[in-house]
């Protein structure tokens, strides 16, 4: 693997921390939802935990261990702790901060327009922002709230979701039919006969079970509605791979120096960005290529 813009949980759902020792689940939770995450048994409220409410095919609507079967003695992860596009999240990620980050970069002609975009698209899932809709397409599930679980204030008129203590009282049966997060969309021109309402049914429902078996449905849900609970493998070691010593941080694979096209970070070190293995000249990156040739036995 190289530049694997895939959540670590897809390979190892039991890994809880990134390269810097930071706990991943908290950082990958949109800021307004963190008070819900702190409650015992709160997974049932989240789009990333909704699959646990089912024993039928809807249990597959998760990133957890989806690609675990590819791991083996010949699996190698070339990642960069100096990533930009799939860098690890900030302590308090919000939908609005993600939107403004993109707007500022576009209108200031910032040469790092792609920076932080992997985390931003995970935090944007479920957003009702018109900007997010026009730039990323369908937004449902995720960090949006279901209007069925809230209250409207009178003066001024304003809708609020149930607070954590009230939300946690919702039963699993309730949440199978009306999730706490934003309801799934009802149609998609790219997925024939898609109707997210079909998924909102009791455990074991035959129609929902059959619908969730469709890989196109699963892929759509993971792409648009189910946020990742972990950091990207492109920016972190995967512990299942580390057991075999097969994680390689490309920040340590520079040829004694690095291109001045990369601005020095606060620590004075110039980072290895996403795709630098092909963008930066070979005289800088050749230690990485030599390692790839060696572990792949491509010199024989």
C-alpha cells in the first residue's frame, strides 16, 4: 500500500491510535457530536455504529475490517507522517471549519488546496450546507441530525436535536426505524432503484436485508453516509502490518535532503506530501524506491 486514503479500521478495526499516539475515534468525531460519544452505549446514535443494531446484511454498512483479508506477510504500508491531503484531524473538527478551509484556499489561490481534504470529506458527511452539496454531492447520514429527534424553540424559532441524556434513552428498536442521524436519501440516479428508506426497518426485515446485500448500496453508504472512525492508512502505520515490520514512514526515506518546494514545518523539517513518491525528483526519493524494490524482490 502507498498513499492508502482508506481508514485504518478497514484493515484493523481494533487499532485505536495513530502514529502520534492520539486516540482516533474522538478526533474523527464532529465537534457537536462529541458529548454524545462520551456516553456509554452511544454507538447506536451514530452513523458509524448503526450497523451494530442488526444481524442481517445491514451489519455490513461499516468500514470495519472490510479489507482485513488483504493483510499478510507480503503486505507493506508506505505511509507519510508528513501527509497533507490525508493528514490526521485537528482536535475539534467541525463542518463549518471544513467548509471555510476550502473556501479560503480556493479564493486565496493557496497552493495547498488539497490539504486536509480527506478528513474534511468525512466530517462533511450529512451536512446540509449548499456548498458541501454542490462540491461533494449527496450528503445524508453522517453528522446531520434527524428532525424526528429534537424540539423547536418558539422565540426565536429554532430547531435543536435532543441533548445527550435524552438521546441515549432512545431504544435500539426506535433507532432502526428512525436513526438519530440524518435519514438516508431516497433516490440516486447512479444507483438503480436506490431508496434509503428501505434500510429503515426492524432487524431481520427481508426487504432491508436484500437491499443491503447489494455492493453498490454498500459502496454508496460508505462513500456518502458512514463516516470513518479512524485516521487514514496513508498517514499512519497499521498495527497489523507493524507486527511484521512492514510499515515504512516515507518521511524517513529522503535522500539526506528534500526539495525546497515543500515549506518547512514548525519543527524545521520539510514534509513528504501525498504523491511525492512520483511528484518529487528521483534523486530525492530513491531510498523509498530502493526499499520497494528490496521488499518486493523486484531486482531478481
